[in-house]
DNA sequence: AATGAATGAGGGTTCATTCAT
DNA sequence: GATGAATGAACCCTCATTCAT
C-alpha cells in the first residue's frame, strides 16, 4: 500500500519542519526575547511562510512552551545517567557533588543563552509558563532533597530541615549560574566558583 | 505671567498627580504584568485621562522604570537605619543577621507582590531595566561583602572568597524570598526559614 | 467715570495682545506651514498661555484667516497712494508701470516669506481661504484691466480681450514673483526682470 | 519554495493592487485634499483593509508622492510625441504653438481636477514635494526656452533674455490654466483664450 | 483676564491570524 | 501542504479644546 508509505514520509517531513520552526523560534527568542519577537521573525528565521508556522503551533505562547519543554527535558535527560552510585563518606559525597555540578555546568554552557532567556522570559509569557518554571525548580529541589536525606541518614550531614535546605541549595545554584552567565562574577574560574560554593554548603551541613 | 505662588501650587498639584499615576501603574503592573498592561488601563486605574498619563511619563517603559526606582530607593532607605553597630562576636553576628533579615522581610512583606512583579517583569521590559536589576543585586552583594570582610577580619568567619560567598548569600536570599512569596516553601514559618538559612550560612562559614 | 477709562485701557491692552498673537502666528506659519503648526507653538511664540489664544481666535483657521486678511489689506493700502496720475502716452505708460511694479516689489520684499507662505498654504487651509485667494487675485485683475481699458481707449495699446489679458498679466506677475522669491530665476537683477517682463507685455500689446 | 509561476502571478496581482490603491488615493485627495484625507478613507475607497495600504506604501506622503510622480510622467509622456517638426517661419511657429497647447489642454482636461489638487496640495505636503513641483516647473521652462532659442536663432523672434521669457511664458500658462479650471475666466472659450494668449506672447516677441 | 493642566476623540501604525491560490 | 498577501482589531500617541484656579 503506497499510501501508508506516503503518509509516513509526510509525517516525517512534517516533524522535520516542526523541529526547524522550533529551532528557529528558540534562536529568535534568544536574540530578541519573547515579547519583541514576531511570528514573521520566526517564520523568516525558519525560512518558511507564516502560514506554515500556524500549521505546527497554534500561537506564539505555544511555540515558547515547546521550546521550554524541550529544554527542560534535555536538562533531566542530562541527569538520568548521573545518579549512578551513592557515596559512602562525606569526602566522596563532596567530590561527587563537585563532579556532578561541573558536568551539569558543562552541559548547560552550550545552551547558556537559551537557559538565560527561558529563565528571564518564561514568567512573563503566561501563567502556565510561570507554573512550569516553578515546577521545574521544584523537581530540582526534590532531587536535591533526596540526596540530602540520604546524606543525613548516613550521617554525612547534620540533621536539618532538608526541604528548606534543598530549596536553598537549588536557589543558590540557579542564582549563581545566572550571575555567572551574565558576567557578574568576574575574575573567577568556573571550577573555583563551584568548589567554593560546594565547600560553603558542605561546611554548612557538616556535623 | 503667573505668580510664584500659583506656580508653586501647580508644581505641588502636578507632583501629586504624578504620584497618583505612578501608584496606579504599580497596581496594574502587579495585577497584569508589564506586557499585558495598556496605557489606558493605567489611566483608568488612576482615574485620569490618557493624555494626563503622557503629561507625566513619556511612555510605558518610563513609568515602569519609575516604579522600579521608587521601590529600589525604598529598599535602601530601609537599610540606612539598620547598620548601626558592628557585632563583637560570632554569636552576636548571627543574631544581628537574623534580626536584620527579619526586619527586611517584614518591610518587604507589605510590598511583596510589587517586589515579585519587578523581579519577574523588569528583565523583559528593557535592556536598561535588566541592567538596573543586576546593579541592584550587585549593591546588595557589596553590602553583604562588607559585613563578610569584617567578619573574616575579626576572626568570626573562616577566610574565603568573600566576593563569591557574598554573591551566593544574596542569591540564596533572593531565591528563597521569591519561593517563599509564591508559596513554594510550604509548612514553615518565616522565622524558622530565616533561622535555618542563617544557620546554614554561619555554619558554612565557621572556622 | 473711572470704569470707562478702565474699560478703554482694557480694550487697548486686549487689542495689543491680539496683535501679538497674530504676529506670532504669522511667524510660526512662515516657519512651519499651517499644518505643522500647533496652537501651542503659536502661544509659546507669543509668550502667552494657550487659553489666551482662544480668547482672541476661535481656532487655527481663524487666526490664519486673520493673518491673510491683514496681509491683503496692507497690499491694497500700498496701492492706494500709487494710482495718482494717468499716463499720457505709451512711453509714459511703460515707465509708470515699471515704477509701480518696482515699488510693489520693494514693498513685498520685506514680507516675501509671509507672501510665499500665504500663497502656498492658504488654498489648503479652508475652502473659504481658497475663495479669498482667488478673490484677491481677481481684485488685481480688475485693477489691471482698468489700466488696460484706459490704454486701449487712449490708443496706447491695441484692442484686445482686456479681461483675458489682464488676467494673463497678473498671472504672469504672480508666477514670476513666486519663482523669483524661491530663487528659481538665477542670475538676474530684480530690475532687469521687471523691465524685461514689462517690455514683453508692452511689446505684446503695442499696435 | 514557491514556483516561479506563482511568484510572477503574485507580483502581477500585487502591482494591480498597488495601482488600485494609488487610483483610490488620487480620487480621495482630489475630493478632500491631502490633509483632510485619512488612510482609512483611502483604504475604504480602494475597498481594501487599512493594513493593505501599508503593504504598498509606507505612509500618506509616500502615496501622495506616487500620485504626483505618475501624473508628472504622464505629462511628459504626452509631450514626447509632439515635438516632431520644427517650424520654418513665424506664422507656422504660431500655429504650431496653438496646436500644441490645445493638445496639451485637451489632455489635461481629463485630469484637470487631479492637476489642480496637485498644484494646490503638493507644496504643503513635504519639502520634497515642494522641490518636485518646482523641478517640474523648471523642466517646462527648459523646454520652452529651447523653442524660444530656436525662434530667436531663426529670426522669428526678437533677441531677449530667453530664460526669463521662457519662465514668464510657463508661469503665464500655468496661472491661466489654473484660473480657467477654477472657473475664473468666464465667458470665453478655451480656444479663444489660447489664441489670445499665444498672440499676446508672439506679438510681444515679434521683431 | 490669563494660565496651562487635563481631557479624550481621533488617527496612524502594527501584527496576529486568516485564507485564496 | 505551503505560501504570503490581506485583514482589521488593537493600541499608542497627539493635540485641539476646555476649564478649574
């Protein structure tokens, strides 16, 4: 049945188009921000007609949401492979944290402008987007809290309100990443910054 | 030629009007965000004609900037009276920090929605606004760093990269305030949160 | 009775004000044209408040009309003294024409920018103004025709459709004045131009 | 990627639309003048949306300029075929002039309202338009001067400042056309007027 | 009477969305 | 399905006119 073949080919081509528009949208959003971006800018960047944009996305917030979600997924995908082995003492715990954060930072470095843009713009796009940003944040807090609970249970860290501390750690991390990316942490290497921050926290949690 | 008296009375009345428009703008921005706010919304909220808006502000970004600046000034004004006495030991240092932060938090509580809005919207209004947010942040980092340097000099705190740590503390503070305000730190009192965070940092900086 | 005195003084002062606004309006119209001129421009130029403008003129077209009428009157006033003696031969006729036109030109030279502006702008202000420009033109045609009829009657000029020829002479005159003022008649003295044109016409009307 | 055929068809359709908007603009300008005409008037007259106007012209002065330029071109196009043969004596010269002017007048008769409007409004639209009107005038003066120089060289006309006289002739012609069109030359046929004027000038230039 | 702040209708322009080809 | 011209609602801003002081 050739029509099935044809249909499949069309589906693939359509999906490729959608990705192209999505990529273009991400680039333009990074360059101009959400509110200064016109549908025609995205279409032009993707080298398709404006009508084609509407075949793949119902409106501007929708394509922003798609950009955001794709980024969020890639972020978690980066974590999936990481949490392999649990540390056995405080020292190992600290070194693994440094390594993990370094890895995360390296991965983000490629998309830092995208990440910055999403952090900046998402809360003003839509209440829905605002919610998603907060949920993403929560997800990281939950992740951190899991590690922290383990550390407390194993006696690597002093007992504390782990939910609160996890939130603090994530908040600190996001804030510092932000300021690092916008160049407001001058005269320090990324590695130095990471070590200093991890030390601050580990020291702060030591028994 | 109008009398000086008349001119002065007009100036005062005009300033009152300007404040009324500014207040109205702040309320509408909080309610709807910058981008969903129309000039006509602001004028209606202030109960003046649209033309009156333009007598006092050249455009929407300008009134936003004015709202932002007024808030930033009130923020610093709140600090002016605080930094009276320097602490003489780590314990006093810790207690004073808790007290100061509590005070700050209480002051912000009244304007929390405004603060949230500014934090959220400012970076998408204007490159100039983005810069101002970052500078405000920097100002707090400098402030924190001053205290920190003193603490290290006096031996209350271990030596460290005070610039980095100050940035971390401010970042952590802003992030937690943010999450507290949006209700993502459930089941904890403000006082508990402040103490827990101050302890984390003080512990992290103890010798 | 002091109130009569007072009333008279007020009337004089009001009239002075009116003239000041009128002068200011003329200057601004010359500088910017009718359509680019705001009431506030006129008030500022006259150094009075906007409200004062409306005490003396109901709106913008009205003040333009007043500027126009004042100019038209001064134009005719200039002629009043001129038409003293009628010429007795063609030669005298020609010399008197040159002298009269020279006089007229000299008088206009002081107001040439005003004249140009009125010529340019009046037809687009108002149908009423358009009509007034045409009537002014007609008045000059009638004047010219009177002279012409006399010249034909006396045998200085060949018989012709004097209405048509008078219109042609005035049209030619206005057109040349216009082009002279805007600098499109380069490399000729005013006197040379006048003589050349008068000669053309007198030659054209000679028997 | 659209086919060449499609692109060509679109181009033609777009050009047709542009002409429709241009025609509509000319009609509305004639009816209401430049300054009383709204973009929405033009769009309504052309039976298109306001947005469509902006697809073809950036603003109101631009469409006026286009109307003006199209008229100016058609004016010159009318002349192209005319200046075929040069006259061999004064009589022929006179008759050819009458014929040419009659032809020109007939051609203009169809567009007399447009011509009047352009003459009236152009100088108040834009400094650029003012310049264009003057240049158009100059072009006619140059044309007339060419004929005049030839006439003098051949001895049909007496020596004179041909530039000045050419300017005078064109000025006279434009002024009379204007007054003819607005009905201020009552009781004379067009032909009579033309002959009378040509005679005046020819007589004026005869040896 | 003079002032100039206040007003809001008016009009230019943009741009998300539709739709004929 | 793809295109981009067409649309017109939406919104910003101006400025003639009014009016409280």
